[in-house]
């Protein structure tokens, strides 16, 4: 079952207190083009901040919340908004936030759902990417376990098995995306904390914005008043859906979650994202992809210096994924370690620069400007590339204006990162 991508009709704004920092936080959520994805931008950092795509590869280690990082930019508590976007099927959003944490509001996704609904929904022409699990995936940590199985039908099914203090409903809970309504059944559930954890969290600088209205306390002297039946477990499902939104595609799978939290959720979505990327490489070029003729139309390079064989995926002007098939017939192998052929690192960077040029040139195609590599920074080579390897090229636009662009570029063989760099480009008038 597939569907078309969606975005908002018009921008919406929310303001509140951040649950952990206790600071005021303002967020503006704007429509975005097909293929853009959900992208966070720190409005308070100006041009010094990098855009942060809501993808598993941007996860930063954190306690009790989901934090994304790109370069020096960081934004936390994104899971409640991402869950709301999942529930409403909104795939392309630009989220502007004026600090390092989104507002906690009432501790649930309901205010985000209400705001996004008020902005209206637009269906786009591009088809939403789906990922169907074909083999069981398991992550464990002590008594906590997260199992993702091939789907028993269409969509995503989550069965959560909790464990709470005495007096708190610990029955399993099932959410089926094809039958249950996220906005009514999951979104209102508020975050919670166990009474014995409160002091340690405050000592760690967390929970400064928590109140009795936005956070349930379990195991305290008084039983909390629940907004909905099994509210803590529903919130656990909410968090899982928000974390799994970092896959960047609709997930078709059955999920069995036993006492899992953000740590296991994030470990699993990283694994699923890796599987999705492997599947992208194995598939033929999608309708949104480009063959070698299209590549040569936009790039001035030709064999033997054309180092992009095909472009698998282009997401607006923000991200592109390409492939370089490395064979023993490459001319550079004749002189570069001929006894033990190794692709020169500088040519890996060239391949990444060419894919970056392809991405940016699409935007410049009708402007009379050329995209020219201006500088390279933060270069790292982490492994060799040899004949028979398929070099996966990934580039993401961090910043862009009329004259300059900065791109994060990464080369992979399988899931192994072999090269990475920050590439800066200038847009110059063609002669």
C-alpha cells in the first residue's frame, strides 16, 4: 500500500516551555516541497547553523529524549512533533526552532496535532517511500527488548508490553496504523516519570520544565489522574512512533516492544535505516532517480573522469544518493598501488563533489550559473575502496544561498563509511 507525500498548506506556530531546559521555546512549522523530508533549523543560529534532517543518522546520544545533531547545531525533544507528523501523514516540513529544545507544551503530541491540522494538508505528486521488513530484527538491553518482524498486513503494528509500579495498568497495548486513530488514541498521552527517578533527573539538569500538568508521576504517594486509559503505555507507543519516524519512509512491520524506551528505539531505527539504504542500492533507478544520460546532461564531466554512474535518489535541493561502481578496469588502478588496487581518496572526494554538483546544478539549471567547488574541509578517510566495491555516495545540503552552498558528503561501502568531507561550492556565471 503506497500513498502520495504530503505537506502543510500554510505555516503554523507554537510556543511553550521546554520540558528539560525549562526555557521558553518557539517553533514555526512551514510547508516544504516533495522529497524535502522533515528538517529542523535553529532559527537562533542564523547562517552559522546547519539544517538537521530528521533521519536516524543524525541521532545524538541523550537521556530520556530524542536529540538530533548536525555539525554544531542540535535540537532535542523532537519525538512528540515527529509522532504528530507520522500520525497525520505529513512527510515534508521545515521546522524552525529558536533554541536547542522544542516546547514541551502539555507533555503529549496533542498540541502538535492540533496545530498541524489547523495548517491544512496538501497532497504532493511524489510517491512516499515505503520500507517493508523482510527479516526479523532484534535489539535488547537487560529486560528490555524490541523486535521488528515482517508485517502481518499493510502498515505498522506496535504491541507494547510495559512494566510499572503497583497500581499502574501494565496490560499490553496494541496500536495498528491501519485501524486505530493516532490523533485520538495516542496523541493525548502525556510523558511520565517514576517517582524514584525525579531527584536524579533534576541533578542531571533534566525535567526543569516538568509540572503536574505535563508529566505523570508513577509510584508516588498519590496515583496520577489519567487523561486516557493506559496513558503511560500509550505515551511509550507515541515515543516509539516519533523515533521510528527517523527512518524517513513509511514502515510496514509488526513491532513487539517490551519495556523499550528511546535507547532501544533509536538503536533499532538506525538498523532499519541501514537496511533501507542497502535496499536502495540494490533496486533499479526509481522514477525520481537518474540514469547516466541524465547525469551527463547536468554535469560537464565525461569518462574517464565522470565518477557518478547513476543517481538513486534526489530529495529536493537538500539530499542526493548516487552510486559509483568500482571495477578493475578503472584507469587509475594501473598506477595506484597496481599490486593491490586501491581507489585514490582524492577520487572518492571527486565523486562526492560531482554528485553535489549534480544536486546543486538542478537548482541552477535555468539561472545561467555553474556550480564550482570552492573548498574542502574536515576530510577523513576511514577505509579502502577496491575493485568490486560499490561506492554509495551521499550528499546533504547544510547551507545554501544564491552564491554559496555547503554540503556534507559521505562515501560508503555497504554500511562502512570510507570517506567524508565538508564541501563548499560557489555559483558563478557561465561564460
